[in-house]
């Protein structure tokens, strides 16, 4: 970042980071309960990796999504020969998604996002008040 | 400092409040970043340093910036406690607004004096 960070960039980038997290949660939940014909094809939980970005000039710190990684446990094998997705031995692989954990994650993401919106609103009204200094 | 006699302590106070708002916003932004250590400005110390230096001083502000001691440690090494940060942020916003009204009052006072109303 060439330009120094502002409080709006801090909150705005935190919001986009939380949005990435919300997207991964949506993908994970959408794939919960699905099966595949092999372990490699089965869906694995994806998670974003957050990283703090410090700005030396202003002392502010915002957050970036460094990467999105596959996390969590491996897909589980289930014997289900009648399933059209079953392999030649009659096994299917269940997508590795922990729905409870995803829902908890979703709530936390929503709360963090709301906090960032609140920060931005407060900062906005204070900046506007400062601009009107001496006019009333 | 020229503006010292005009606005007194409030000019420096506004700057410190503004810096603190940025720092608290950074803490809230990093509420779910593993390993992030929350920081805060000791307002009294920062303002005292600004008064001694005769104006706002970025270096003195660095000295008054300290890591927050967490109430409890989280497993990922993050020391942001959201409720603490939210409370501090709200308190800081109100204090900022208070300083603004002090400044507004002073400006109004000077303006009236200049107009001779």
C-alpha cells in the first residue's frame, strides 16, 4: 500500500475479509451432505486465512485474506451399494463438512461484519461533524 | 504554539481521540485474525505528553500506545475482546463529539467577539 491507511479502509477491508469468510461458509454448507465416488472428488471444508496488515505511517492495522485453504477432516467412506455414485466396491465418500461448526462460524462472521459497519458509520458521522466545525 | 492559546487543550485532545479511534477500529477489524495483539492509547498519558510538548506529538503518542492485557487468552493468540473494544470505541466516539462541541463553542465565542455583537 503506497497510501497511508484511513479508518474507512481499515473497516472496509475488514468487511471484505469477513465477506470472503461468509462465502466459504456458504460453499461449505451448500456441499454438506453430498457424496462423491472417490476420496479425491469429495468436497472438503474450505477456510480463509486472515492476516493482519500493519501500516507503519499511521499505526493502523487492517486485515487481509492471505489465502483460502482446505481445512478440517478427511471425507468419510460409507458403504452404500445402491447409491448411483458408488464406486465398484459399493462405497461412497461423504463430503467433509461439519455443519455445526459452519453455522457457528457464520454467526461469528455476521457479528464481526456488523461491528465493522458500525465502526464505519460512527467514523463517518464524526468526520462529517468535524467538517462542520465552526459553522453553527 | 499559536493555536494553543486559541483552543487550549482541545486541539491536541481531538487529535489523540482521532488516533485512538483508528486504533480501536484496527482492533475490531482484526477481531478474528489469529495472533493479533490488541493495542490502545492511554489517553491521559498521551494528552499529558502533548501538553508538555506544547502540541500534538506523534512520538509521544507512540509512547502512550500500549498492548491491551487480555481478560482471557484465546487459543489462537488473539487478544481482542469484542465487547471491550466496542465499549471503548463508543466511549471514545462520545468523547470526540464532546471535544468537538468545546471547539465549536470556542469558535462561536471568538466569532461573536470579532463581530462585536
